[in-house]
C-alpha cells in the first residue's frame, strides 16, 4: 500500500472490497473526523454517535464490494455518509421505541459548520445568501433531505417531526429559495 495519501477514497473502497485492512484503516483515518462531527450535529448523545460510527464502518467493511462493483458514479465519501445517516436514523428509531417517547428536535447550530461554508462557496454568493436567510427549521429539513439524501420518513425520525411537517417545511424552503433567487 506504499503511497496511501495519494490514493482517493474510491480506490481505497475498491481495495477494502479485496480485503485490504490497510486501505480500511486509511479510509477510516480520512473520513472518521468529519463523520463524527456531522453525526454530533444531528445527535447530542455521544454514546449513540459512537455506536453509529462503529455500525457505519462495519457496514463499510462488509459492503465495500457492492460499492466497488457499482458502475454508478458516486463518491465513496458520500456513500459512507449515507450509510452513517441511515444508521443514525435506525438508532434513533430504536431509542424511541425503547423509551416510548417522541424524539426531541435537534437544536440549530450556533456557528456555521464547515459543510455550510463549503456549500456556500460551491453554490455562489446568491444561493449561499438565500440559504442563510432560511429559518433554522427549514434549513434542517433541506439539509437532511437534499444534502444528506434522507427520505421524508428518515428526516422525520431524525428531527423528531411528523412526516407531514417535513414535507411542508421542504416545500416552504424550496419556495423561499426560488423567490430569493428570482
């Protein structure tokens, strides 16, 4: 595995699919810091985040061949995040069933996250400004459904909202963005 830093994540996943433990270690080293930050932004329970991290990387190890064999263009980093987001939703569902209590809504982030800054830079000033003008509740739904690729049901579980509320907020966010950009 010599020059690991020059290898991209897609290559690492292909190597993991072949059982390469060093490639797995490198993928973990590269992706776990930002992944734990993203998960903590959605769940304040460090124990649950640790559990989701473990389940995520176990799934990465087991499913690397499926990703590596797919001819669909997609980033390995996005694939890892999708696994983690779905594992978090599953964990929150389990906790909600065990506790028999509704999930609390996630608090809005106090400072802009690195992913928000990158998104603003990628989308340009007009879109970034429009996104910043959205209320936190609309941004949370938009982030979960569009950026994280979660379904309405998964977003509802993640945010502790009824599915109808998620749909309404997503529609309101799209309308507000459309108006801001026209």
